[in-house]
């Protein structure tokens, strides 16, 4: 039965992703800087390496740890008696909250930022950016994921539920989809929307240092990091020191974490984006 459901979910996932990509072309939120074909090819190449890294590291570790949690009743949620559905909802919420903190750390700790930077130097933002994480960032995050599973007490079923929630959420909020403004605003009460996450990908540091959540907006509201005051038309996507197309090609971004770091938040003199930095 489980296997059957897994097979059945494939056309739904592919259909959902296809619909989102199609809608992005019909109702774009931001004007694109680079050619879509070039960017998508590059992002999918980074994503393929990331997927391989996840298969080899996070997947086996998380599978073992979630089974251990189930068998030995480890962690917060296993120390209280909860119905299965209640446990799953709380696990998804707590995984989302602790991922908020991991995201903040990937920006604040210079060693982690070297890797997360590869995600941020994309000059455009669309569903393909959601998959474009440096494989190194994903390997390093196995440590955080392990702690999340053990401390929260995440079962295999809860982990699967959270992964599905996260996957749908990151594809949606990275997408270049212009939802009706009222709908986007209403959704912001609950979840991260394309307009909100665009602010996190701005070249203006004060704007990047907001909207850290990967799922529910409640965490940003709780920590005073929620921002919805920057319209998409006023945002330049990327990191100031990497504003030209030749700086973000595949052969430059893959070795980026291992090279000497630039002054990331400084624009090069004469850069056309300079006037937008306040
Ligand atoms: Zn980020």
C-alpha cells in the first residue's frame, strides 16, 4: 500500500511542478535578468549534485535516526502521549521552526554563508532557485537535521510529512509567480509567499536579513524579522558583489565556497545596481 501511494504521488508532484512552471511564464512577478534556458540548466545541474549529496548523506542518516526515535521513544514529542495526527502536525511545526534558526545561522556564520551564498547569487528567482543549493550546504546540514530529529522526536512518518510540506513550500515561495495581490497578502498570514521571499533575496542587506522562514510566517513575526513593505518592482535579486552574469556561471559558483571570499555586500564601482543600494 505504501509503495502504491509512493508511485501514485509521482504524477501529482510532476503535475504540480509543471503547473507552477507554466503559471510562472503566464504571470511573472519579476522581470528576468538572465536567459531562462541558461539559468534553469545551471540551477538543475547544481540541484542534481545536491540531490546526489542528499541521497548519500541525509537520507540514510535520517532514516536510521527516525527509526531509532520510533523504537526507543526518543525526543520531545515521544515523551508525551499524542494521537498520531497531533504528533505529525507538531513535528512539522517544530521542524519548520528549527529550520528557521538554521537558515539564520547559514547567513550569520561566515563558514556556512560561503555555501548558502551559492543559493543567493542567482540573479533571478524562480522555482529552479528552490532546488539550487550547493551540495556542501546540504552535507553540512545533516548535522542540524540529526539534532532536529533526535531532540524533537521525529518519526519516519512525520519526517516524510515535513519533507513534503517543505518541498511544496520552497518551490512555491521561490517561484516567479504573480498571485493577485490580495491573495498574496492573505496567504502571508500563514505561509511564505513569492512576494515575501523575494525580499529575502534582495541585494539590500537589511532586506535580506528578514523573512527567514521556509514555511510558516509565524516564526518571522515571533522574532520581529517579518517584512512585507518592499514591492517586487523595487527589488534587485542577488548579492551585491556578484551582479554580473559571468560571475554566476556554473564553473564559478561551484568552487565559490572554497575560494577567497569577496566583500559580498559591496557593489563594484559603476555597477548599474549601485543606485538601488540605500
Ligand atoms: Zn537565505
